[in-house]
């Protein structure tokens, strides 16, 4: 369990997440891709904190902020989807040519 | 070892309620040696109580095949064919508890072979096409699915501004807390009923508590007998509702009280009522839930009508009752709460009449109010108009806040 | 690091990656959410191995709730929620695969080239206490900012998505009130009336 | 205690207490119905045998993996919950620095597992039960977390043993009177009993459990009891001082306190009617959630 191994796993998660974000047509699935990328970021942050930064308390803080970002991303995402869905009955990225009203 | 332990457990029985056995089956609910299960998956014996109409035979077979092995079917009633062996049937006048225990013990020891599938083990409609189960076709939605309906057809209907797909399913005829025989095709959105359609009507009600009323047609009958029957009928109705709101122990207590009333014992309903009230029964039945309009209440008659605030009761005109200062009890709100309160009030009043005049007799042919709704021909109001918009648990509460005679008139009777 | 820890790490790592990949392969939205949850749980357990118990378990805890909510939203918004029919819902597939692989290779290359400091956390460090002191001490401002942002976002989301939005029922096309009595609604005007014209099924 | 003795104590505690609940249930029901209890001590065993004797069956096209896994995971979560509870000052199976957060994870994952169980059987009543359970289970979980964090405040630690140590002078049930009642509701919700039985209720023909039989059902029913044991043990530990007590040895005190909490829980589950899910949601968000807030603020002020 070296730092390199952990970062490799994190990179793999970010790669898969990016694939998901770019390829999925459904908003909700797109958000799953984002979450997976953040998952990788989280792992990398904790890996650095634990194995390279000697456990400085601020490192953990970065991870906590990442988690908060995830939660924010999800609630904003769902709010947007709900709003768009009401107006357009759409949950697909293509059906949303414009972000106006 | 396992067999020996299992043999001493309460017998897990699923009851398929046939045409005329409803009240008798309630006897089983009180028996600690019988465990009446909520689903066939938990039962070892399928108890077919009474006659099942031919069109329900397929439902019965499907039910049967859902029982886990080892399983057996037990027929309780008079019209069962002679091809059923002695161990698996009882006459309608018999108490089947002992027979059920014996059958169960033989079943788990292997002396009685488990019954095989009655239907072929295949999906009710064929899966044809792509996917793990052959359930779809090409394209984004899986294209046009072959072989069977799209499981969740899209709908324009919006609740809360969000479209949740609806799904349609058949419910009945042997579902617990469901009018026996009734098959509804219900469309749900989430757990809210969108629409319902009658596929098969209910079985006509047959009541043990009817006996003194039938008797009265020809012979002079004791007032006590009639009023006891009334109290018993109401207690059984109360028991069903209590069980639905998650008070199974109080429900069983109501069943036991009903049995004791029928056995001419002196009982008090007040403790049960107090216990139920303390349990938050009022909170469980939201005010206004299941409110019906005046016209429907009048058409249904009986306690339903009085719960709507109409003091119409044939007993008011009977000299025996007027001598006892009888005045009909009634509620005003005409909702589930009111109907439940009406049952409690009428049952208590009935027992008060019994203790006030234990020896009073009523002349034969006298017109005496029955404990249930009018048994006139079906009315144009359908149970399917009652359910839409209700959440599933509320729908069941509303259904069970009517006696079976009222339900029968709302879900039209089958042609005789 | 003991052998057991190493083995556990690789098992969790494999679980995280495989379930993360399966998220985008399954037909069922519910399965997709819970596969993502499995990936998060595996990462959370790796964090435990790395000596960050609070973060690891908090990840499991938070993601359990979050994915449960996600699954419900999935069922609400997807045309084929339970994966009852097989379906393909991807676009620019080749490009996405390429981008994913490129991201992985790029990050991996950077990481293999860079020489990271080797400074593991001391085994007797009181990491949770430290975190607590940090959260409510030196970094209070960051923490509070994150917290208030979160709260504001949640309130905003509820307002945005509630049917009775800021300016009337959302599904009837909510319009802000005019600036002067009887005047035009404030703000930008929608081009073709309210939202109703757009429904297509 | 050595690890082996500790593990055996843990298993015995789970099994014994589950049986104890089943017996209590039987006795309570009989008393409330006004009849003689039927073989009160042995009846739970008979029922186990009956369920085990039945074959496990299948529905049409279920999600078999999740369906079979869910009961086991549920039981496993209950087990990890109990593992957090110290039997005495030196004997705790899972001595985590962040025990309270771990308990939170147990709660969150329980909601997930119950949902999966109802969803994966591919039957409508189970699915309705699953949805309902999520709607009720999630907010109740939030309440319990507020209450637990309040209990952790005087200890200045998230570790369960430290929380016990902080109760030497005064139990948390007195220090924070709102905590225990709110936490007991969580017990009912996690094992969906009585007024909180929104997953496996009578109107849904046993809801998420309506399609299982045989060994899977036995595990499921056991897990429900075990989860109740876990919450009771946690309540006894966090609010009633756990193993602390005069004269008697620590493990015995824990046992006694858990047993008393379980009597309360069983009584609650039989005493109250279930209100409709939407009314329950209103009750939780409008009444119980603010109460939990008050509890937290109160605990904070006292700790200052």
C-alpha cells in the first residue's frame, strides 16, 4: 500500500468518472460520473495526507471540503434537474439546447 | 429434531376466503395454535374456506404455487368434491383446527407428500426479445418490448410536479383485508392509487351473526340474541380496522370478545375502546379520511347512514325497544373515524340493551334494524370511485371501514 | 504495512474500481446507485487503512444516505427506472472512453514521474482530535464557510425545486412580480410564454 | 476478556437477547389479548424451526444477488452495531475512535439494505414498503444522529467507551432528558416495529418480507430482532451508563440495562397505532426534528 498504488487507484476512479460524465445522456447518470471523480479526488487527498504529508490536520480538512462539495453538487444538481424537468419534461442532456428559462 | 420442533409451532396457514366462510374463518384468527399468515409465501397450508367461483380457480392455482414446500391444500366447506381425501377437508360445521394440526405434522414429517405445482412454472406472459430475461428490444427505452406490456407506461398525470411512472397491477381476490372475491385492476403512482377497475365482483356476504335475524322472520326471538349478534358483528369489523393500523393484539382481543358475546357471556367493550383510544387510534385515522356524501350514506343505510348523522333505525318504531327508551346513536362526520365510533357506540348500546332487558322477546316478523348496510340491489356508486387519490394504506383503511354488505353493494354483486 | 493490510487494500481497491466501472454498464438505475455506493464504501475502508477513521467512516455514512436519495431520484426521473428493459443511453461513446483513458494515463504518468515525499502519519497520532481542533480552531472559517454554503445550497435547492417556487407554482411557469404595479414582470422574459408549451412525451 | 471469550459473549448476547425479545413479544401479546401465553419460552424456537423447514422460493425475475444478500447484510449491520458496545471497561469488540460515526453508518446502510430487500424481490407490495421505509427511515436517522452527537459532547469524544466514562457522575439520560426517548424511536424505525412499521406492515401483506420464505426469511426476522438488540444496547450504553454500576460486575449491568430498554421498546411497539406515512413525515419533521435540535443545543450549553 504505497502512495503510488493509492494514486493509481484514484486515477482509475477519476478516469472512469470522466468517462461516465462525458458519455451519459441522463442528467442523473452524469452526476454519478461526477461523484465518482470526486471519489477519486477524495482518495488521493487522504492518500497524500496519510503517506506524504505526515498527517497534518489541514489535509483532512481538504477531504472534508471535498465531501461538502459532493453534497453541494448533488443538491444543486437535483434542484436543476427538477426545475428543468418541470419546464421541459426532459431529463436528457440533448433535449436541453439552451439554459434559458 | 427440526421436524419435532416445527411440529409444535402454530400451523402457518394462508386463508383463501371463498364464498361464504368469512365469519367462520375469523375463529381461526383467535386460535393461538393457528398462525394466519399475511402472504402465501409464509404458509405451509392453503386453507380454501368455502366455494370458489370457477373464474377464480386460476388465481387459486397461482396462490397455491406460491406456497413454499412442503405444502398442502385444505378444503373447508360442504361443496368440495369427493376426490379430496379425508385428511384435507372438513365440513363447514366442523372446527378444522385439529385436522389442520394433524395435516401439518404429517406434512413436515414427510408422511403427507408435498403438493406439486398446479401451473407450469413459466412467466404469465412470455418474455421475448433482448436482455437478460428477453424483456426488451432496441433503442433508448429498450424499444418496443415484445410479448408483454411495458411494465411502467408513461403518463401525463403530474403529482407534486414530478412525473413518477405509474404501474398497473391486479389485486385480489384472496388478499388479506380485501373484500373476498373482489379483483381490482389498480393503477398506482408510487403508492397512491390513480385509478381502479373491477375485474371480478365480491362474493356475497354470509354472516354467522345473521342467524337470529333470519330466525326472527319466522319465530319470536329474544332481544338479547339479536343485540348480541349485533355487538359481535361490529366487534369483528372493529377487529379488522385495529389490525390494519398496526394493533394486532387489540384486534385479536376484539375477536375474542366477539366470540364471547356469541357464546352468551357477559363482556365489557369499554376497556377495549379505551385501550384503542390510548394507542392513538384517532391519529391513525386522519379526520376526513374516507368521507362519503350524504346520498351514498343514505343508499347504503345501516350504521354507515347513522355515522353520517341520520338517526334512522327501525328499532325506534318497535314497542319492545321504545319501552327501553331506545334512541339511535349517531355520528356526524361520515368518515372512517365516524364509522368506527359508530360500531363501538352501537356495540356498547346493544350490550346495554341486553343487560337492561335480558328476557325481552320480539315478535316474529317485526322489522328490526340489521347491523349491516342495506342488502338492496347494487347501487350506481362504485368502490372504484372511492379509491383514486388515496395512498395504499389509507385505501385499505377506507375499504375496511365499511361492512361487507356495504362493500358488496359498491363492488357489484356477481350475477346469481 | 503488514501483508494483511496490503491484501485488504488491493481487495478494496479492486472493489472500488470494478463497481465504479459497472455503474455505467448496468441497465438498472437502482443498481447503478448502489454500485456507486459500493465503490464509495470500498474507498472509505481504504481510508480506514490509511489511518483516517473519521473520514473513512463519515464517507460511508454520508454516501449511504446520498446514494439512497440518488436511487430514489433515479427512479423518479428515468424513463426505465428498474432496468426492466435493456437500454443504451450513451452519446459520444468513443470520445468518452478516450477521454477517460487519457485522464488515467495522464495522471498515472504524472504520478510515476513525480517524487513524492515519504512522510507517513505517525501511528500514535491523535488524528480525530487533531481534526476536531482544526475544524473548530484554526480552520473554523473554512469549515463554517463550507457549512453555511451547504445550508444555503440546500435551502436554494428546496426553493428551486418546490412546486410553489419563489414566484408561484413552478409547473405553471413562475413569473416574478412586476417592479411597478400592473407593469411587466421583472427580469428577463421567457421567449415563448410559460413552461407549458414545451411538454413533449 | 480474551478476544475469543469476547466474540463468544457477543454472539451469545445477540442470540440471547433476540430470543428474549421474541419471548417478551409473546407475553405482551397474550397479556393484551387477555389469554394464556402459548409456550412462551419455547414458541420462538418452534417458529424458527417452522420457517427453516420451509423451502426458499423465487419470484419471477428477481434481483437474486441483492435479494439473498440483503437479509445477511441486515443481520451483519446489527452485529457490527452490537460490537461497538463495551461489556466492561476493557472489553469491547470494536474499539473505534469514532464509534458514534460508525453507528451512524450502520443506520444509513440499514435504510439502504431494507430498501434493496423490498426492491429486489420484483413485487409491488414489497416495493411500496421499500419506498415508504426510505421516506421514514432517513429523517429518523437524522434525529438519532443529533441526539448521539449531543451525548458525545460531555465526553468530548466520539468513542463509545469515552462516552461511558463521562457518565460516572451523571447518566446522560438525566443530563439530556430528551435524548433517550428520541433514540428509542430510532430503535423502532431501524427494526420497523409497531408504530414505525412502514416496511413490513399488515396492509402490505408483510411488505418487503412478503415474498421470502425459508432460511432467507429466518435471517431477515432474526436481523430485525438483532437490530432492536443493537439499538437497545447502544441506548443503554450512551444514555444509561452502560456497564457502570455498583456491586454487580459490568457485563451484568449492561445486560440488565439492555433488558430494561428492550421491555420499553417492546411495550412501545405494541402500545401505539401506526399513523399514515404522510402524517408521520409531518410529525418527524415538524415536531421530532426540532426536539432533537433542542436536545443538541441544550447539551452544548450544559457542556459549556
